[in-house]
C-alpha cells in the first residue's frame, strides 16, 4: 500500500510571526517610511498607529509630544547621524564635504525637505556634536566673537537652504497638469521684454530654479550645488579678520 504523501508545511504568515516590540527607534523609522510614502502634509498619527498595529496612545509612550515630535524624530532619523566636520582639517574643504553629506542624506528622503528650515520642529534633528564641530571648525579658521556666530548661521543656512529648494515637491493636486502649464507659461515669455531670459531659457529650462517643473529628487541640480558650496566658503573666507 503506497504511503500517503506528507502534507506540505503551511508557510508562516504575519499573524504567525509576532511583531518586534514597540520602541522609539521603531516608531520613528515607521514615521520616516510613512513620510517617504505620503509626504509631511499627509502624515498623521492615526495612520502611523495603524501601520504599526497599535493604538495612537501607544506611540506617545515612546515619542511624547504628538505629531510635531514624530515629524521631528523622523527628520532626526534621516539626518541626525550626519558625520561632523573635522576641526583639524582644511576648513573650506570640510564645509564643502559637510554640505554634500547633508544633501545626500536628504536626497534619500526627499519628502522631508519641506520641513527643513521651514518649521522650527526641525531644530531638534541635528546632533549637538555636529553643531559643536562646526563651531570648532570655524574657530580654527579664525572666526571669533560675533563673527563666529554670523559664520555659524551662514553654514547652517547654506547646508539646509539649497537642498530644501532643490527637493521642493511638485503640487500634490494634478502634478502633470501643473508641469505642463508651467512649461506653457515659460514658452510664452516675451522675448522683447525679457531678452536675456528668453535667450538663455532653452539651456536653463528644467535645469535651474524657478524655470523648472521637475523636483530635484528626479532632476538634481548638481552643478548649481557645487557652485553654491564654493561661493559660500569663499564668501566666508572674505569675512575672516586680517591676521597679524
């Protein structure tokens, strides 16, 4: 008599495998993933709780402060581990490298860009060690007193502002229609009234601020970013007090 075939094992399902315990790190990783998927404006505590399979109140145990704290924590998860500059290195090269690292970190999560600089909740995203090393680097360059604080503000603004503009998203409502309409408006620019713009527009279109219709997440402005970084550090160098 032939032996009966053994039944195939039933594959494990998500119901068979318990979810990892809730933690601050898991909550913020899920918040960042949800922002990556839907954007900051559509992010909600209720949706995050549903994603994690918990009640919203469970989130506040790990991340007190509500929606703003969750958004700030998600931004921290994206950029909070940014490697600080080396105060013993060449200060101009270190700053350019810092700007590039920050841009690369945000490029991995472009939908956090609207929060950076535009909302004070993003202030909690940067590691105090990073801020300390920026100040130390600027001191090593020769900045002191109010000049040091002014240079620090320039560095933070330079690090955040270009990438915030570059990665600005298209409108959520009919992005394709908006892009087509913007191209049509650019094509109608009066060459007699704006001759310089009209002459350069074919080369600038969708490659420069204001005259583009694609986000930097798909059409990065690499040359402009490089120029920006160089201009910032050269401008800072021009503000250094004379030696001697």
